C-alpha cells in the first residue's frame, strides 16, 4: 500500500486508488461508485493496514461519522460488488 499527498490523501492498493479527502475510489483510472458508509469502512481499513480492525470498531466508526447523514439500511456488504472482494467469515 502506498500513500502520497498531504496526510496520505491518496492511498493505492493493488489496482485501486482511494482519495480519502474526496471519498472517491478508482480502479485503473475508472471511478467506482461506493456509497458513503462503505467508503468510510474501506478508508478505516486502509488507514489501519496491518492492524486488527474488529467489525464492532468498523461499525462504530461508520455510525459515528454518519450521524449527520440520513439513516438508511447500509451494510458492509454494499462494498462487495464494487471492489470484487468477499469477506471471509471470522
């Protein structure tokens, strides 16, 4: 994983690049549309690369950061089709 820009604004991992400030994800230059909450969880995971992040921690961070957003039924699984990755059971 590679970070560049002010305070690691851009993070590259594999063929993906995340702009943590703008909330944008691209794969090989093409924009991938993620909803806000799945992007926040992705950002949490990339910012803590190599560290254990529990599902309760990820949920707490996503909920705390989304307090001003409209409540909705969004789950971590919303990020699966866009990234092409599937979570492994714990």
